């Protein structure tokens, strides 16, 4: 059987789906273009398009080669013989090249995700009122505590990578599913030697197909376990974090683009959170009995999560309030005079906090916003369309809060990029195994690469949190 005739067909399929991937990248770039407040197509826009293409094309290349490897494993294993082996050199070279290209492109996409998540603007809004009437007497411990909790979930994922890899290795090496990839055409007896000197030999594409099936199976098992059991019966870290914001009387204002971001409403239903343990317990009891106002941003609404679209004027005012602190830090003067640095930090925090509290509370006539649900197509394309509000509001309001009932805000965390990360983990595993034919080595290298990505994200995220949220780095664990 001449398997080289399938190579052009595979490349044609790859070309078609890559074209679709480019279209998806164009849609993503259009959304970014609007959210960044761009008016002309410039060099950063073209660069962003290229980065989006890296992500989508790397994914479709991986899916195509994974599908091909499984197809070969199912249809051609029983036909494997010496003639078959001699006809696989060209397909194997093509397969190897595509796998390496996919790994390189996806690694670039992961770096893009890390950099994008580590450069967001974020601020913790403190709704607590001073008991003495002086803003300087409001405790900062609640803000620091919430900031540390946010820092802790930045790299949290549903899929535990170490467990996933060990689970995969268990099936491949302990249960010996690796034998399915041997050149012995007998599936059931692949583990039985023909003679005492029999040595199992493996076909690289068969190994990739076997590895992909086991990796996918273990991912699905872990994902459904987390969603159906752990998240329901043990804890949901994202929901718990939102609850913590409400208990702490802290809201979170996030801008991931120049004119786009997310808002987590954490204003306490009781108006105050700095209370003793008895009052805290009784406050929670009143909430459980529906004896207090809801936690939602709007009256009689439970919605606490929102996607924001802001105008240029608001963004300029936000940047202006942050500018004094930013200029001081960039000039590296903080090392010489800690007291002066602390004064500027406190003043900048209070000014931003006052401005954002007034904005959220509709106390700024020049900065009003409208709350609405996203339409179906907006959810599908993850892109908010411009919608006319009517002749009385069109010229006065262009700030929007869209109800985030799908937890879209988690895209600023590893939690919201689970698909890209797990695909990258799988590509790394299969690429290493294809080159070295060693599942154990593939497991080790995949774990190391993932640990590097997590470490980089933690380091950059912590530094960004300290700079943008005005929380001293010494107070971030």
C-alpha cells in the first residue's frame, strides 16, 4: 500500500481548515480593534492579527495531525508490514514537520496570553466608610487580602497538569496501552513476545494516535470530575472569590484593553464589612434569610459580574488619576524616600477609589453607563456590537455594562484559557514523544514547560498587580 498518496489530501484539508482559522483570527482582531479604541489599521493592529493567527492556526494544525494519527492507528495498524513501513517515510517527515510547527506556533500563542494577562489594568475598589470620617483611617487589610486571593487564582486551572500527566503515564506504561502503538498487527496480543528475543518496535504516528487518545480521555475524565463533582460538592474557586469580594466590601475594576474590561461588584449588602465576628455572622444570617438587600449592582438583581465598554473620556480620566503614581514609580524614586512614596501611593489610591466609587454609583453626570444583557450573536463572537439607545441617550451615554453570565472575565486568568493551555500541553507531549519515542521523557518535559509558564505568569502577574492595583509588592504573598 502506497501511503504517500494520502499526504496531498492531508495538506489540502490542512489548507482549508487553516483558511477558516485565519477567518476566526480576523474576527478576534476586529473585536480587539474595537476594544482598543483604534480608528485606523496600524502596525500594532497587524501585529495583533499575526498573534491571533498563531493561536488559531496552531490549534487546527494540531487537530488535523491528531485526527490523522488516530485514523492511521485505526485503519492501517492491522495492515502494517515491511512494505507499509517503507512507504511511511514521507508522511512521517510531513507529520513531524507539522507537529513541530504547531508546537512553535502554540508556544508563541501561550506567551501572548501570558503577556496579555500580565499587563491588564486592575484596581480594588474599597466601599468601606471611615468610622471617624477620615479616609486615612480605613483599614487596608481587606484590600490586601482580596488582592492576595486574586493573585492566588491567576494560574488556577480545572485541569491539574501533574495529575493529568501521571494519569496518562499510568495508562500508557502501567496498563501498557503503549503496546497499541507497536508494529505488531495483533492489538490484543501486542504485549506477547513471539520469541524470547522479541523486542517491541513502535510506529511514531501510531504512538501519536495512542498518546492523543489517552491524553484526551484523561482530560475529559478530570474535567467532568471537576465540573460535576468537585465544583458542586467541594468548592468553586471563582464563585468563592466573588463571594469573598462581597464579604470584604471590595469591588474589582479591570481593564484588559484600552476601552474594554470587566467589573466584579463586591459592595457589601450591609454597607460595612469591618465588623466584629458576631456582626459578621449575623450579617451572613440575614443574607441567607433574604432580610437584606441583594449583592447585585442593580436593585433586586443578583448580577455581580459585568463586561465593560468605556469611552475615551472615562479612560483618559482614569489614566490621569494614575499618572502621578506611575511617573513616580518609573523614575525609581521610591527606593530613596519610602515615606514620600507611601504618601503618593495613598493619595493616588484614594483619588482613584473615590472616582470609581462615584462612577459605579452613578454620581458622575459626565460618566454615566447603561446595563444590558449581551445578545446571542455577541456571545457567539465574544464581541459587543454598537447599539443605539434612542435619541435621548445616544449622545450622552456610551459606557456600557454587559451582564457576564458566562464568566467571560476569567479570560484574564489561566482558568479562562484552559483550552489553549491543554492543547499546548498535549502538543508538547506528542512532539517530544514523536522525536524521542519515550512517553516518560515526554511527561517530564511537558511538566517542566508547564511549570515554566506558570512561574512566568505568577511572576509577571504579581508585579503587574503591585503596579496597577497600587498594592505594595511586599504585601503580596
